[in-house]
C-alpha cells in the first residue's frame, strides 16, 4: 500500500520518512507561516531527493490570521522545557487538524489509502492536536468522510522523543540533516523548547547538528527533575 506522509523536515517526521520510505508515494510539506518553515523545507527537500520521494509544498497562507508566537508575526519564541507554561505560546490552533484535512483530501485525490503523521508522546502536554484522543477521533472522521475510507497512521503517538531518536539511529537517519529550532535561525539555538527536547533525546548519540548553545538544556533538565 502506497502512503502519503506529512513531512516537515524535523527529526520525528524524518525518522518516519525513513522507516516507511518503501511505501511512501508522496511527501507533503506545509508552509503555514512559522518562523522555522523555510529552514525545515530545506531539509525536507534534501531527504526526499535522497530517497527519491516526490515532495509537494503547500502554502497555508490563511494561517497568518491565527495567533501564535510560532508564527512570523507572533512574539518571541520562549525558552525552556516543553512542559513550562510559556511554551503554550507556541501552539498554532488546530494546526495538525488543518494539515491532516488537506492531506486526507490529497491522498484520496491521488489514489493513496493512508496518511502518515509523526506526532509523538512528548507533544501531548502542550499540543492538543497531537494527543491520542485527537488522533483516534480524526481517524474516524477521515474514514467516514471519504469514499475510499482513508486511514490515518500515527505510529509514534505513544513513543517518547528519545524512543524516536533511537529508532532513527537504527534506521541510519542523519539528524544533522533535519531541523527543529522554533526560532528559525541558521543554527539551532539550543534554548527553545524544541531544541531542549531535541538535545535531551539525542544525548549520547552521534549528532553533528550545530547549535549556538549546547549547555542550557542540561540546566533546564536538571530543574525539571
């Protein structure tokens, strides 16, 4: 069965891309106006070309009207661990719901039966549309809302970021060819929530990613524990 994958170019969706590469007919990258979309796309393009997987870029310009610090016209990206209260500022309302809706329509239009998405357990505390309950109900909506009963597959829903990282390493993923930083700068900042989570997940694993700061996350993790 050939699948469609929602592919950002980050470490989670890149791991998913490599795991299911033999059954992926189309990767879709969404530009919804975030500070890091353009950086992510560079790596999405690199990995899709490497695996010879077609990549479609779709602009969701209307999302500029949403309110989130993650968007280009939003406030500063907060620093610290994902579970801290200020990380809620990076929520883009119903982002996954919107992207999944488009992806389901694209899948049915292209004769594909399944849509892959790489949400994981670490996202659940902050992002409502990454949680297992959301995925469970969206699966039903996609199935009953399409002639071909399109399936949603979210195999990392109950995996931690560390487990995703370990899976990626086994698959031979070069995480330096992925992008995570919410600030969207050339180098990962090492201080925003997604950088902190990334550094924690990749701790002790070979990672050639260049960071501006590689020590801040250790202080944050110590505070958390």
